[in-house]
C-alpha cells in the first residue's frame, strides 16, 4: 500500500506514526489535510474485511473501509475530541458520504435511536458552521 501511495501520490510526505498508522501529506497542505492509512494489527475487526469496498488509486486496486461506516464509527465512539466532529463534518461537506447512508448503516446495526441522534448531530454541526460564517 505504501509503495502504491508513493507511486500515485509522488511528492507526498509519508510518515509512520506507528506500524499500523501512517499518514501522507501533500506538498503545501493545510495542517489538517492528510491521508490516513490504517492497517489492521492482530485480528482485524471482521466488518473491516467483510464490508470493504475495492477502490482504484492510479493503477492500484485496494480494499477500503466505506466512508459511511467510518463516520458511523467516529460518531459512535463519542470521544470528547473535536477532531472527530471536524472529520465527520468535513467529509460531509466534501460530499464523501450522504447522511442517509450513515443513518441506514446505524439502523442495520440495530441502532435506530443513534441514527436519529446522528441526524440531530449533523444539524447542530451545520448550525455552528452557519453561525461562524455569519460572523465573518
């Protein structure tokens, strides 16, 4: 994967945070703009294998964890970490996932109430963003 990333990304700076977490940073990127590469250590979560979708990056085809599931996992983790909230919001603003897909995934997991909470959570993030834009 790292050789493929370097072949496709070229001048990206690739850094190992630990053996299971690498980052790639494009030249001139903002501090929060990076590609996170997370590799399973030990026995991976089965859903990461079963639900992976194959994506092509340049000439390399690799299994990737679906973005809507990543978002659901970040939401369900309920860490007191604004970075998770920013990731969820930024991915949505970039069109990487649809809120309905996350709600559908949560319902598939038997978490109907969390699906409703997610919709309210996204509305609150949008409201915070709107207020921030109005102040500018």
